[in-house]
């Protein structure tokens, strides 16, 4: 049986008029580059798109995960695009390119990647989710709901194939060296939630069915850990397989009906709702957001991609978007106050510490009382 690898590699290499949207010429450069790679036999098929200001390369091939050839192709494509973006003085050109030289794969170099190697089933429906203005932990909640919440996924109750549950691979992304942990659900559900509720630290990396069939993969690359400072948000991607002994596509999409709060938005420093949007709304405007996610459905067929269908391009998600915007409106009224602005721990890599450093020396052990004589203003006219 031939195995097919689905590889999604993404990077923000520059955007139009701020962090809004990938310009068309970058999408064209990427399409040209991947088309050449199909002709050379490096990949089988591809689809190029964008989530806001992030360029997304969706590829299928038979080279396996972490293939040097496939990762180099993505890297070279981003380098080509960056060169052009710099020449055209596009905003934040080369934003996520954090190294000058390629060394085997894109891990630790800026771009994010999610990969999955599958034996194609009789029919292989998949969804690719690409988010902008947020971090990898944004997928924790919907993925938990898809694979572990019977109020979301009817199949967990109705389909005996799902009764033995799923295995979640969690990554502690605070650790410099990768630290992974496996947890079985439903057996370890409460322990699992204790971890993945901390979305900035414990991130779902992969999910397998109880019998080892791989079903979900997420990009967990942390830009600030690579750069040591704030560059932009990670803006993650996820690959999800559906149907035939797995949650149905409708159950997968149901998990995105709560516009849940995620970290990111303006300057990567604010909590905001994750809006599921169609491709035409895949651009971030208000307060550089709100954070949003696109969903593309494909059939993987003999190593090729049929599709896509724009999964959130449906009136069924209007209510979610409206609720999301009500939450956004409410949160924005808090301005610079927490919890709209993130906790200081999450601001460690932003530009806030340099502001705080400026005033640090002015703290004293004694409470300071301003000097000067207060005027009697009791007779002033009101
Ligand atoms: P259809 O009968 O339309 O194939 O739907 C089956 C199903 O299980 C939907 O989730
Ligand atoms: P991106 O990570 O999408 O580039 O956004 C950066 C930012 O600071 C938005 O305000
Ligand atoms: Mg950007
Ligand atoms: Mg982005």
C-alpha cells in the first residue's frame, strides 16, 4: 500500500498595508514554484492559499514527513517570495524567515509545518485549517471537542468504531528541546484537560485513533522561541481526517461554532474570538484581527488533492461570526486592561518589557508622597 504524506508549510513573508493580507504576486510566485516541483517529481500535488498575512503551501507527496526535498522546496519558495517582497517594499517582508541558511528541514527556522502520513482509505476526506493572529494552542479546544466531547461529536456515542477513543500527543512548547506526552481519552480526560486548558504551554501536536490510525496534526512551532523576541504570532495550521471510523466532516466543523477566545490579535498581545471565515474574508483588519481561521476540504485521491471546498463559506456559520464580533466588541472596550490584554507572562517576548524597564529604577521601598503644598480650592466656582 502506497503511503501519502500531506505536508502544510506556512510563513508570513510579507503582507499588504500592514499585517492584513498576502499580496497576489506572492501567491503567484508560490504557485509557480510548486508547479515546477510537481513537474520535477518532488511533490504530487499542491494548493496555495493564505490565512490573512500567512502564505500557506498545502502539498501531497510520497517522500514522508520531514523530507529534506519537500522542506527545501517550501524554504526556497519562501526565499524567492521574500526577495520579491523586499524589492517591492511589502510590509514585514521576510517576517518569519529567521535564518539565512537551510539545514535539512524548516523546523526552528521560522516557518510552521504540520504533516501527516496516511494509508489512503477507500475515500479520504480531509480538512486543512489555517489560522491568523493566534498561536498553536488555539486548536486545543476545537480538537478536544472533535475527538473527546460527545456533545459535539455524535459518533463518539453512535459509532462503535469511535468508542475506544483517541490518543492525544501533547507538546510542552515552553521547553526548548521538544517535550512530548501521550494521553488516552476518555480514560485520562481530566488529566488531559488540566494540561491543554493552558493553551500557551501545552499544545496538541497529533491525534491518533486508539488503534494507532493518525487523524490530526498541528503546527506547533513557536516563533519567539526561535527568535528570542516577538516577531509575529505563530498563526498555526491543522490537518484533520474525517469519516469512516473517524468523526464526520460535520462533526469536525461543529467544533468551530463557538468563537472561543484565543491569544494573539493586535501585536500578539490580546485575547480575542477565533472567527471561522470563508476565503474571501481571510484578511485581518479591525485591531489587526480579530483572529480568524479558514477551513478547506479536500479528498486525497491516489496522492492527489481534489477540491477544495471552502468549508466556512456557509450561512450556518453566520451566527458564530456574529457572536464572535459581539465578544470582540465587548473585549475591545477594555483597551489596555487584562484580561483583554494578555497576562504579563505572555508578554515576555513582546515590546512591553522594554517599557517596564524604563520605570523599574523608580520603584522604592517607601511609599512615595508627592512634595509641594496643596492649594485650598473649596471656594472655587462649580
Ligand atoms: P449521508 O447520508 O448524506 O451520506 O450522511 C451520512 C452521515 O453520516 C452524515 O454525517
Ligand atoms: P502576524 O503574526 O499575523 O504577522 O501579526 C503580527 C502583529 O503584530 C499583528 O498586530
Ligand atoms: Mg505579519
Ligand atoms: Mg499572520
